[in-house]
């Protein structure tokens, strides 16, 4: 049998609209999907992240087989290939297709591997543009031009106008482009009330088999599978979207930055895993949210805030990732080199904010954007942890982590490692911010307001030390000027004590 096209379907391209499948002819084409152990070990992946990829891949392959399409599915433990590249080369050598077709990958490393595949096999490899995204890589480059600094808000407004999302005539719905200032409320002492329970998808036979295999093959990896209930099929993902729009979108807005012990999900959508594996299309997600506002089911600030995450930030960050490769992965603006404390993998720290977020992450493979940015990310920047080590951790521990979205968010947004390529200032805060936006400080071993001494909050100490160390550069940034002015209220003796305390803490990171 002559093989015309060998179609490679990668683990985050699980859509029947995958452009690599366009024009598929089952009489002369074949599909190859590979469960490669090295992909789970590229970073020390959370068990739930591995399980989500494998279960969703197997469900998708079963759907392709059910419609009569030939699929070579190389299952974990049932083939000898450690890496995707090994499996691709071996299969091409066996089938000798005229062409290999693949949708452009979401990771620079894999794009380099695909470019090498032609050289290694002599078979042409055609990468088709990824139509999942609303802005193509080329369209983003045209928008970005030669600007040294890119602002998401400008991109977001252009996308709103171009695609007629939340528009009234030529202006934004409600007369305001961005309701972010309305979406930063804490819960107060009473905490959240009437939090809707998100849907949970009970593991079926395929998923149960995957969970067992992950425990067997990756027993030394971090995280728990006890709470695994993520959508792993298109039908599940549509149900998750419907439940979010119906139950949680109306309350999403005002408290989207708030945090609370024992409430890992609150009103957040939990749709990123399904979006990033391509079970959902961003266009249908945006349409569903916009319709909720138009029908009076959800308020405009909540809908705008959610759509900004999808149409604005998600599309923008993907464009930045590809525009700034490969340098973004190597960036280290502040020259930070400290290794990750071991408690990043256990949550065993006396800092209650870090303990709560990391334990939640290990339990569920999930934390929402403020927990990632302003708790773990904030501490990592203030404590001078290596950007590369932190980025590897973020890629490892979250079920929705794929590199195109994770790396620029961590290196650029959380750690300022790229020197402000698309952020106007470092996103740093003291323990006071965490206390205002959560109840994590209650019962903590440290006091959020204290800068030095045995009760000093390490986040607070490191914050003031960071402002002190970078006073000169921050003083030239209008958005950071207030931080510098507050620093000037401290006496020289206080600043010296902070420097000494920060130095002491930095040598004892493992024991905080």
C-alpha cells in the first residue's frame, strides 16, 4: 500500500478541525499519534498533567478510528521509542509516505524537531498554520511591527474592533474598553458566599486505564490523581463551557483576583485545559460569553474581563512567544540564579500563602491566574529564583500548561525576566497585597505587615529589599514611582535592617 500523507497529530492538537486533517483520504493517508515518555519528563510533570494529555489523546484517537480513519497509535509502554522524534523517524522509515503533514506546533522545541525531520528522513514535512487561533502568527507580527515594547491592551482593542466583539457601533460596549478596575475586589472577612460547584467529569474506562498507567510509569512524579475530573472529550468540554456560562460567569467579574483557603476554583472558568488541547475553539467560547451578556444573564464587567483573557491575553501571549523565540527562554533581566526550594514540590513551608497555593496545585494541577502571578510568581521574583527553574516548574505542575502560553507568562509577566517586553513594570507586591486579597495570612507563622525580625513576612521583606535594590531603575518608571516614594519613607536604619534580613532569608530559603 502506498502512503500519500502521514499525518502527525500532536498531543495538544485534538480537534477534528485540526488543519493537518483537512483533505484526509483514508484510502491513502494515515494518522500517527505517539505517547512519548520523554514528553512527560521534559519537565518533571504533575501526574494529572500527564493523565490529561494521555486520556484526551486516546479519546480523540478512538473517535478517528470510529469514523473509519486509519490511525497508528503508539501507546505508552507498548512501543520502544523514548521520544517523539524516534517514533516519527521509525514510522516514516516503515511507511515511506510521500509527505508528512502536521499542524504547526505550540512549542519552539518541537518546531525545530519537525524542521530536522526532513533532513533525517528525506521526506518533506509540511507544517500547516494553526487555524485554532484567531490571530495567526503572521497577523501578530504585522500588528507588532518593530515596536520594542508590546502592550496587550492595544492588541486587545484592535482584536475587539476587527472581530466585532463587545462592540456598539465603533465603540466598546458600555463605553469602556476595560473593566479591570471593577474586577479587583477581595472578599473581606466574611469570605466568599454561594460559590457554585463546577462540573466534574467522572473517569470512564479509558481514563481509569490512563490513571493506572500514569501511577505505574510515573510513580515518582509530583502531584495527585485523586481529584482528576477534567473534561477529556469534546462533549465534556462543551458541557464545561455551558456550565461556566450558566453558573459562574455571572459572578466571575468582581472577585476574579481574590483567593480563599479551601476554595480552589471560585468563579473561574477552568476552560484553559480544554482550550489548550483544542477541545474548544476560542471563537465559540467568546460567542457564548458575549451571548450571556446580550441576553441579560451576566453583567458586562464579568463578560468583558473573561473575554479579555481569551481574545486579548491568550492570543497576545501566543504571538509574543513566537516573536521572541528563542531568547525568551533564556532571558534573565535581573540575573537571578537561586535554585527552587524543595518545598515548591511539597508545599511544606511556614508561609501559609505559598503552602495553600502549592498544595492546591499538587492536589488539582490547578491554580488561578492571581495565585500563579501574585503568590508563587511574586515570591520567585522577589527571592531571586532562576527564571529557567521557575518556568520549568510552572510548565510541570499545571494541567493547562503548554509552553507557548506558560513561558511568556512566567518569564515576561511574573518574573520580568525579559526586562519589560510587554509589561510596564515588575508585578511585585508585599504580604499586604496577599492579606488584602485572601485569608492566607490568618494563622500564618509570619505577619504580613512586619519587615524585619522573627515575625517578618518573607514576602514583605523581599519586596522592600527588591525596591531598595532596584530603586534607580524603578524611579524612572511612572507606574513604579509610588513604590519608590513609599521606600523613601523608611529611615536609612530601616533600609539597612531590611537588607540584612533579606540576606539572611535568602540563605535559608529551604526553611522558610
